[in-house]
């Protein structure tokens, strides 16, 4: 992998890294075609949390790791107070001007997700492309309900015994064994 594109800081030969050692430019270069086969540029907030991954070879596959910008400086609050990701969009990035020239908007996303998280970091509400799924959790932090789906079940040790139509077995060391598939299902995944 050859890293190109940014001026080295203090003579540092790793030009794909910024002065804090964060990856800002990854360039997979083909010597036979003399062009990039993949190239990504990353941007970070002041807490080193990733704000975006810009795909320079296929721009529509770029990723924004927060909601579209609506106010000046809002990319500094893209994550919640515990540093957890709360929104995602895939599509061509652009700069709204509210955060300077930093890409902070995807006008026509091909995929979006956003999460509402509880104090333990569990998502109790997930919106994927405008379809919402809600979950609840018990005192042991186990999923007890999932809207539109069957919730997992657990044994008295807290091991998941079934989830999404599969049954799980454990050995004496609580190592997960194989999943027992429902009658008539394929063993090919």
C-alpha cells in the first residue's frame, strides 16, 4: 500500500497519516494501470472520532458518520456524550459550508441508519432507511422484545438459547456449540 496526497508534517514519511497518527488518506495504487484501485480519505472531530470516509474512486459509496449538518459547528457533536455513533449515511459527500469545507452532508443517501441509545449503549430504537425497530431490555441487560421479530431467549446462566429461529447449545465450559437449525432449513449459510 502506498500512501499519497498530503504534505508530511515535520518530515514524517507516512503521508497518509495526520500529525496525530490518524489515517487520513488510504490509497491502493496499481502500478500496472498507474491509478488508484481504492482510495479513502477520513475526517475526524476534535475527539478523534471519525466523521466521514470519502471514497475517491466510487464517490457514491462514501460514508457520513452523523446526521447531515444543520448548524455551524455541529460536526463537533456528531457522537453522543459517551462517544457512541448515533447516525450513518452512505452516498456522495458534500460540504454544507456550516463546518467550513469539511464534508458534512449526503444529499441523496443510498442507505441511512440512526440509533437512540440507552445509558448502557443498547439501541432501543433503530431507524434503517426510515423503517424503525424498537427493543427493550431487562435488568440483566438482555433483549426482551424486538418489534416485528421474536426476541431471543436465555438460560439461567444468561446464555442465549435461541435467536432468529436458531437454537444454541453450550458445553460445560459455556462455550457456544453449534446452532440447531429448525426442521427443513438448509445447513448452507
